[in-house]
C-alpha cells in the first residue's frame, strides 16, 4: 500500500474545501441534484459531540427509488423537501475524519464503521438517508442521535481488512437474514386485546382455550361477538377469575377497540375475515378455528403481512390454543426441503438464493424463476458451483419464455408442494398463483415490498387444513446487521457477490435509473 493510500485509509488526508452531495428536492428524477448533477456544498462543521465521517461506499437500493418516486408522500419523509432536501443513501460504510472534543476518548480519525440506518431516539425515527443526510454525499455528520439512540450506538466497527463495498452491503444482506429469523407468538398476546367472533357454523362445537387464557398468561381485554352460549359463559367466568375485561360487541363493523392483537374466528366465513382483518394491530394474529373449507378464495392484505407483521393461523381442532401452537410459525428454510424463489434474479433475489445454497442445513431443491433471461442466466452461472458442491438440485427457468417446460417442471409441486416459497417480486397475481404450490406446513415469505393495501386472492382454508403460513418482513435490526457483519467477516457469506457495478459519486443518477 502506498503512503498516499495509507493516509486515505487512515483518514489523514487533508480535507477538501467543500462537500459534494446529491440533494433530492421532491418527487421525480428531475428533482435529484441540479441539472442532473450533484452540487457543491459547504463542508459540514462538526461540534464537540459530533463526528465528521467520509462516506467510502454506498449501495443503491430500491428503497431509494421509492423516495424518488413518492417525494414528500413517502412515509419516512416529514418535511418540505424544496426547503430542506433529502440526501439519500442508507447502505453505507464510512471512515471517521474528524472528532468532536467530547468524543476524543472513544473515537479517532481512521475508525471505520457501518451504520444501522433505522435510528430511533425516544421512539422517534431519524433514519440515515431519510431524516438524516445519507451516504450520497462525500462527507456527513454523526451526532448523539446515532451514538446514543434507543438501541445504543447505531455504528458498528468493521475490521481493517474488510472492504468498502462489502461492508456497505451488509445492510441489505441484514434484511435478507432477518427474513429467516422472524419470530411469532404461539398463544394469545399476554396483556393484549382478543376478539372472538362466532359464525353460523359455530354452534354444536365444544370450544376451549387450553393455553394463553389462564393465570400463566392472558389478554387484559376480551371482545365477544355471536359466541355459542355455553362457550360464552365459560369465557366470561374465566375472564372474571383472571380480571379480564369482557365487552360484548354486536356490530362487527364498529368494535370499541381500534387495534386488536388477536382475532379468533369460529367457523369459515369469508366475508367476516375480510371485514374484520383491517382491525389487526401490528404483529396481530388472525386464528381461524374451523373444520370446513371457506366457500371462496379470500382477499388478504399482503402489504400488511410484509410491513405490519400480520399472521394468519388456524386449526381444525375446537381448541383455540392449537391454532397458535400446533404448528408454530417457521421462518427458516426447511432443512433438506424444497424452495422456490419467485422473481429470483434481481439484486435482493440473488442474495436469497446465494444464502439458500451456502448455509448449512439448507434446502436440497432450489428453483428460481424470473422473466429476465439475462439476469436468470447470470444467476444460474454465478451459483451453480455452490449448488453442485452441496449436492443441491438447482434449476433456473423463465416461465414466460418456455411455458410448457415450466408447466412440466411445476406439475409435481401442485400435488406435493414446496416447503418454502420466497416472493421477491411485488406482484399480487404472482403471490396468488404461487401460493397454490405450498406444501402442507409450507411457508410463503412475502419479502417483496408490496404496499399496504395490496390484496392477493388466496385459499385461506390452507392455514388450518394444510397448516400453511404466510409471513413477511421489512428492514432489519441492529442485531441483524451485527450478525451479518460477523458472517461476512468470518467468510460464511460474501456480500461482495452482490456487487454488479461500481461507479463514482457522479454516477449515482445513472445507477439509480
């Protein structure tokens, strides 16, 4: 390494007299920068409790495109962008080049970090690249919001041997590994609100709740609608013993509680499911207790499954607790199973496929579909060596190019199904169609960022007859980022495999377009 390079790496090179940034003044690419170019700006002046950092590398993310498309309509943008433009870039590796007086004991020029972009202070979000100026600038400021946030320090140190790009790309990779570590409740939410709703077929069943409604754990509020009299009496007596508030709700369209943690439906009434599902709280669970199929396919809000963590469970038993505990929700790919990645050849899809082929105890069959021949061929060639080395049946196919070959490949799975289906394209029709291929106890992971209110028609009977599950996730935690950094630096997963192109800061607009 030359002396000049050492000085650069160590953050010792003289600072320029100006910064370069890509401000976004509103929705549309015409509002990115000025005349299609970045602008010169004053160098940030850092105070005693701040760090001046050099942005070494930044990944371009589809989330950035969403901000460009939506502007001030984006849910993370809270200001007038004309007066106070957003500087995007949340997949960032950085080097400290200036240290405020009060931070000199803990930080030094040359210290290298990545950042968990979802920054919260007292529950208020200050996301890097959204509320705070992000990585699409040469230099930026790190303040106490980052260093002393709700989850502690949002900066994670990286090794001297870790590259700029590979460290920046731990952020999107953290979202990928987070998708396989999701946890869901196995009983009614303790301290929450439960709403039990009867249907015309509920009479004549000996309903019970064997766990989650007892001294060990129980909700604090119970709403009851059209419950068989014997079961209603049983519930009210138990609620009185536990100190649980009971409210009879006659009109399902107007419950007295807006956000409900658990909705339990006794019977298979499709209209009721669609009517009351919007009442689910974040991380809410909808349990169907029925022994007959729904009369039709239902419209399910996949955006809420993805962003709000909704979950549908069920049982053919009369024991409500079994809807939660009989088949706990699985988020990890089934060891030795079969996995189908829908829309696999995009940037995030490649990460999912790479992980599936490389992790210990992964699936033994991996099928990837995409409508881009170029991307699909590159995906196949990139990871075929790993598939062969791990004795994995690895198939990449374009369903639009050769429909007959695709049909022949998929026909066996209509009967036996896939253990895991990961949807990486935000297309409701794809979600609806691919859901038909889930095996008994199979899991569909809606990873694609489908908007809230995106309805997909599915056979909800499968959640209690076949015990299938739909799960979803958005973003990652600092622990996910820490885990991914450890896996990258220990050689378990290489983030560099996701690098498709490299450009200077001036190439930002071309890269995003």
